[in-house]
C-alpha cells in the first residue's frame, strides 16, 4: 500500500536523473503534493513561487518556452481554478508544462474548498492538453515517466489515497491506455483513479447477482474510444464511477463516446452530482456519497431493480 502522491514524488526524482531539463515549480504546497522530494534531490532545478498559482503558471510557461520541462504541482482545486492562465499561457502556446493536481475527490477533513471535484472537466476542455489519472502506485510512476519524456502539456490528477498495486512489473503506460481488470458479461463498470479499487470489491461482492466487468481508464484525454465501444456492447447496461462531478468528468466522457458511436446502451453515471463534499474521514465520505464498495453495490442493485 502506498499513497499515490508519494509514488509521484519518488517517480519524479527518478525521472530527474534521466531528464536533465526537468524542473519543479511549487506553489508553497511541495510538502503536501510531495514535490518536496524533487526539491531535495535537485535544489538548483527547483523554484518556489509561494501561494500564487497564477504566477507559477506564468513561470512554468516561460521555463517551458526556454527549453525546460517544468512540473508544477498544487491541489487540483487550486491549480485548475486558474483556468484563464492555463488557457492563455499553456494551452494557447502549446507550452510543454506538466501540471500535477493532487487532492482530488473525497480527500477527508480538509473540506470542500480543498477538494478537486471539477478539475477533470476543466482540463479536458483545454486544447492541446492530455489528461491522465492513475489508480495504483506503479501506474502513477509510469505516467510520470511517460510525461517527463514528451514535450506536450499534460494534466495529471493524483490522489492522496493509499492503495494496493494491481499491475505487474511489466506494466507500461502510453496515451489511450485502458485495461480490463475483471471480465464479466452482464454489466460494465468504467472507472479511473482510486475508486477503481472500490469497484473491484463491489464486483466481487455482487458476483452471485451479476457478472461485472471492471475497466480502468487512466487516459481520460485522449480516451480510447475503441475500447469503450467494445466493452459497452453485449451487456445489460454500463456504469461510470468517479470521485468527481459527473458533469464533465468520466461519466460525460463515456456518455459522449456511447452517443457519438450510436450504441444505444443505457449508461448510469455515479459520482458527485452538482455538489461539494462535506468534511469527514475519507472512508466516511466514501460511505456518505456511496463511493465505497457497499455504496457502489447498493447503486447497482437499485438500477437492477428499477430495470
């Protein structure tokens, strides 16, 4: 078990050995986002700008246009809130900045203002920017390694959740990656990030009622449309599960693919719906919003009964 933000911090240090043009930009949150590991390892390639995300975006853009590969980290709610600066500086100029947004979803007692619930919808609307979200420590490390080795702008949503590993040591990452973690014939669950683990537990708990397929989509933009189409066919219905607002998040992505390909299958979107989180321990919030294994089971049972 390892917190995904810890995996990010370690992976960035490793990437710094290979990519000498890699630099870090902090918004006075390097301890919380684990960018501090890079700062310790490479102090001459690290820049602290203080509590000023808009300024940090400008600094990172300038570094990128000068030949560096900057990584800027902050809470997802804070950094994507500077969408005007991201749009004008990074997106419009196609500047090679890696934006890492941590503390997405059901983050615990920090509360609603700290919790990124709209960051995916903001970032996937930006031209030129790829959007990734890892679900395991190894997947986090592979996404970081890929991102540091290319030149385009990228947004990575990294949670603070401690989660087990699901992939073996041969796993590698590239855009459009999508994976079937559990096969099934009755319904398909599309998920991404830490909720993948709850979905797998829910599928196991419901095995006597439904044969459930669980799909992990770490690449949200570009999404693998062919994969989504293939695994939306020949099932009773599909469900998207996310610790994000269903409007503009994974549920919207899956819905857009299903609609544009004329599949005619019913999709049920499960996540936050036009709301903010409350304060509480992560496990309490997961239970409150029905995003733990039991809650996902109840949600699917309600659908099954209504059908």
